[in-house]
C-alpha cells in the first residue's frame, strides 16, 4: 500500500507577517513618558562672585515643605489650598512700597509703560529630601498659578486682555509682544528653589 506524502506548509511569508505584527504593535502601543516642570535654568557662573548682594527679609516669601508633606509659609503652618492666595498677596505687595512687611520697590524701565517701581519680591521654596513628589508638584503648581493670575489680572486691567489673548495676538502684532513683556517686567516670576534638606538638619 503506497503512502501519500503530506503537503508541506509554505512558511516563507511567516517572517513577513511577524515583522508586520511587530510594527503594528510598536505603532499602536502608548509608552509612559516622564513628565516634568518647565524651568529655565540660570546660566553657569564663570567666576565666583565676591560680593553677593544681600536680600532683605521683607523681600522674601519663604515656603518650606518637610518630610511629612507639611507646608510652612513664613514660619506658619498652612494648607496648600491657601498658598496661591497668600503668594498673590505677596507678589502684588503694597503699591506704595511703604509697608515694612511687604517687598521693597525698584525703579525699572518697562516697555510701553516707562519707568516705574517694580517689586523686589522673591519666593523662596525649600523641600525636604523626604517630601513626596505629589506634594512638590502641588506646591510648584500653586506658586506658578499665583504668578499667572497676578499677570492675567494686571494685563486685563492695563491692556483689556488676558495673557492668553495677548499671546494669541502676539503672533500677528508686535504691540501685543511688547504688552506681554511689560506685564512680565512688572511682575517677574522669581521662584528660588533652595537645595533640599535631609530630615533633622
């Protein structure tokens, strides 16, 4: 009795199919991307400064976060939900610059507005090395939001537009660019982040 040979399976195209499936999964799969905060780092100091300018205490708004994620603002415990409003009050300060509890002013040339007194305010942020990343982001968000709101309110009052509207208009108008620069010069974002401390230091 003669045996019939089983037909062979043509596997020549299997490699092509596997390759196409690999490409499909690579294209359609989403990858986790690390997120971060946008910050412009200061340029490196070429020569060490001999005379470091002294910053007066009234010009500094101190924000501390410890290893237990407790927030201290100017030495007092505070809920993170109240941080934005307190920071806004400090950034705006006293328009007359006479209040000894508020930042001093400095005569500055501002685009479109000429010479005017601008607050010397600085927000100093220091975290513990044990501070959670979640709390760190919350505090950073509140501080940046405080600056954004102050700038928006000033832009609306001075130029009748929010910062977002000015940024949209700046694509077509040079005047809008100058208005943005003016708002940023009147309320410069100064968040100084000190090196984190270890618990107990």
